[in-house]
């Protein structure tokens, strides 16, 4: 346990490989809890967690809520639309109120990059970043890494592709940090406007032609194209995107036979991924969701200093 | 007759190419010649300047005092106290007050407040366009009558090139200096920091160099077209320095200014997500710093200034992308430049450093300041270029504390500030 000393989880860029391994190993221990008929341990009994989602989310919020419940914490969910942010209260003041209510953990989803760091620097409560703008989504990065590790038995040396809108993706950034720190070779694939060459400074390869690289990947992680908020100057349209970067059946056939197909969800069937491919045997999309629960239990447990983990 | 003698210092007056040990004499608020034996005054006050540099009063041609409209951030009185404590005897205020200084009435109000409350010379600018909205020209003639020394839409930038062209042509009729904050809105968008590796890592919207360079290039071309001078404010990009250098070599009447934070800090600082590193234009890279230093050394860049932009603590204490741009700077600007340009990087000498803070801004804005010439207003700054000290923002005279320089060790600073022969600030031991 000496390997984890942080009160917060703000991003994976901050962590070293040892810390990431520690969270993954803790998650493995917790995964067993979810497989039991009695899916609950008393590790965080008496602790209070506030799920503060200033930006909407269903999947991540539900996952954190369940994770906290399985650790026996008391959980409150607050959405931005129901919070005093609507009345002009600042993020800091709202969070200070949570702290005054003796919240031990605040899980924050927010559209501003750095918002979790901002609170972590100012509050004694544990701050867990559930996605801050285009910056990081550390539990997603961890659960993707956990899923790869569980399926393929290793991370080091694997060829992992991340395809899509990398520029605006916090999921991509957290994946890049976790995977490169653990020794994977990461390739970013997408249109040059959404995958600028500057990403190479993060220790990854940048490729703009998916077809040429398909056969080399051990893992392909498809990000959702956020066409509802994509500005038109970044790419001409969904049709062209699908023709160049969508994982069609034909492209899926060119992948290695045991290549994992991943997606952080929510998926757009027929856009970034063909519907049958998403449901196919190589797809681990729903396993990612299951693993997300174990990873979030581990993160809450480590950051909130929980005790009494039963095997 | 009463006289003031500043005795025994190294007198540096770039406007007169003077650099040597000697005395400076002041009487009735102006510099006078040393008295002869026959005209010996009966009452002489002496300031011992041994070991110090005696310079013309420093000028900061780019500050934001928030009166009228946002006096909780800064007033003319508090801002001028901060100026004095930084060694500045003159400041030039930007017009983005509330309401905007785009008419004679508002200018008059600012001038009257300054007259009543300021301990240093407070010069004012007017807006280029009404409401700094970039569409209609403001009434330059009446604003000049009310006392402006230049026009600028600082904080904003006139996007419409036709409007900017006509502003230059119209201002030229009055020999009115035109200053421009160079920012192309379409390229910058909602950018909050320099576009590069760090904006990519941090997931923050980038403010690319080209967003500045496009407007510097535009200004060069319009200056050429109208044969009219234009001054580019707070240059941050190495590319802008190149554009200005090439234009000057062709004889185009462009000039440029640099803020100390742009040569002291880089975009890497934003990894703390501290809003005190958020300013417009943004902190850039080591490469840009090298280009700015080169520009200051070779004469491409003409002026150093603070872009003192006070904001209340609670206004900056928010998510980074929602925080206002800008930092305070009056009390650190000269010292930081001294520390970097003279000591750490040693790219210019002391006379050049003083020129960038005195003779050059005075020349660009036609101010009768920035010199120790006999007959000129007796504004003097005494400088100890070797003094090592630590900046403590809690001791600041400004109403605001939004600076990333708290606790930073600096070498060199102003020691005493004299305006019109009167000491308005002196460093306490």
C-alpha cells in the first residue's frame, strides 16, 4: 500500500508506472467483489461521496455511484442543472459547501480542463477526476488498460491504435499516458486536423491512413466522433470520415485475428464502428464497462484511504 | 532659490546619449543647469546617489487602471502608487474601462481623477473605435482636445482591415499615434494559452502564434499603404519579431513593445492550471523568448512595458478557461527586465535598458518626458541595478494580487521615484 500516497486522482500524466500498476492490481482484487452474489464490502463505510457532474454523463456517473455503493460509502448525486452554479455560485464555493458537509470524496465531471486540479489544490477532500474538458479522464484510461491487460496478459510491447477525434478527447490523452508509461506502442489515427503531429511529443506515432496500418495492431480503440459539437472546419462531414476512418467489416477483416476492439462509449453504430463489428467476438466494449466498476472501486479505495478490504 | 541636487550617481540619459558620473540639478520641478559660483543657490537639498544609477523617470506605456467602472480591481490612485513603487514616473492607460474611453467626456473624467489622485503622471489613450467594437471610428479630434496621447482598442483588435486603414489615415491628420493589440479572432477563437505541446497535453484551447503574426503583417502592410506609423503592442511571438525586423529594414514606420512576462515565463507554467499564468497574448516558448531578446538587442523592438492588468482575487479564482486574462506588473516590470536582460541573459546594457523604458516610449508618443534635458519636467528614477530582493505580492500597492511572481528573487530595482522634483516613493530598508 506504500505505493499510493495521493489523496486525489486528477490525471494519468501525473502518475508513474508503479502507481498505475498499483491501481490496476487493486482493481483486479475488487473485480472479484462484483462477481459475488453479495456485491458489497465495507471498505468505505462511513465515508461520504458526492458525484458532482457539471457536464452531463450517464455511464461514468452510474459507474462511480455503483462503485461507491459497493464499497459501502454514502453517495449523493448532483447535476449542474440542479446545483447553485445555475445561480452564479462559483465552482470553488459549491465545492467548499460539499466539504463543509464533510464530504470525503468529490467526483467531478466538468467541461473546463484543469477543474479537478483546481479543486484538489484548494480542498482537503479527495478529488476524483471523472473527465475535465479535453484534458483527462483517468478512470477511463485505467479501465481501458485494465481490459487490455486482462485479455492479453501484458501491456509492454503491444501495438495499440487510438482512432478518431484525438484533439478534443480526454479519453485519448489518459490512454496515451497510461499505455506509454507501461510500455505499449501507441499509434494515433485520424484526420490531420484532429490528430496534429504535435502529439508525437507525447511519445506516440501519428498516422492519417488507417488502411495502411490495420494489420499491425493488437488493440484498436475507436473514439466516438462528437459530431454534435464538431466544428465544420475540422473535417468535411461524417460520410468522408466513415469512408476513411470507420471500422467497417472489410477493415475489421484486415485486423489481426485476435485484435481487441474497444470503444469508450456511447457508440455511434455505423459511424466510427460497424454495428456487427461492435457486437462481434473480438469486441470488448461491454467488458470495458464491467471493468470500469472495478477500476473506480480501486481508485476510490486508494484515494479515500479505505481500510478492511476483504479478499 | 531652492534647488535639489542628485549627487554622485552614474547619470544615464539615453535621449542625450549621456552616460557618466555627475550631478543632476532640479529647481521648480524642472531640470536646470548646475549653478555657477555666481548663481550659487542659498538652499540646496542633496540626495546622495553614490552607487546608484540616475535615470530619467521610467515610462510604462501600457497599463490598465480600472477607473471608471471597475474600481474594485484598481483605481487611478492605487495604480499610480504601484507605478511609483516600481520606479515609474509616467504611465499610459489603456481605454478599455467601463464605459470605454471612446469620447471626450470619459477622457476628461479620467484626466480629472488623475489630476486629483495620482502621484505619477497619468497619460490616457482613447479607443480606435466606438465601444472598442471595431466598427465605427471614435472622435479622435475631441479626444485629443481632452488630452489623449494615442489611440488603441487594446484588449480587442480591429478585425476589419478597411476600418483599420481609415483609422490610420484619419489619425495621421492629427499626428496621433496608433497602437494595436494584434489578435486575429478567427485564428485565436477561444484560445486560452499558447498552441503547442503544452496546450495539447493540458487539453486547453490553443492561441497560436499566427493569430498575432497575421495582424502584425496586416499592420505592416497598412502602415506602408498609408505611410503612417503603427505600434504593435505586447509582441509575444518570434514570428512577429521577424515581420517587424523585415518591415523596419524596408523603412516601414512600425514599432513594437515587449512585456517582461513574455521573456520570463513559458507556456509550460500552465501545467499548474494557475490562472495567474493566463494572459493575452499568452506565454509562449523558449524559442519565442530567444527571438524577443534578439529583437530587443538589435533594435527591432522599441519599448518595454508591463501590461499591468489587475483583477480581483475572486475573479481569477475560477476554472482556467473562465478566468480573465492578465496579470499585474508595475512593481516588477523594471526589476524583472533588469534581472533577465542585464544579468541572467546579458543581452543588452544598462543604457539600452533605460532607453526602452524612457526615451523610446516618449518618442513614440511624443511625450515631453523620458529625458534629463535641462528644461524638461524633473522626473527621475534612481536605480540600484545590483540589488538582490524578493518580490512579496502582499506588500503590493496595487488593489489586486494577480501575479505569478510572488516570492521570485530578482536582481536590480528602482530605489527612488521622483516626479516633478518631488520624491513620491523611496524604498524603505
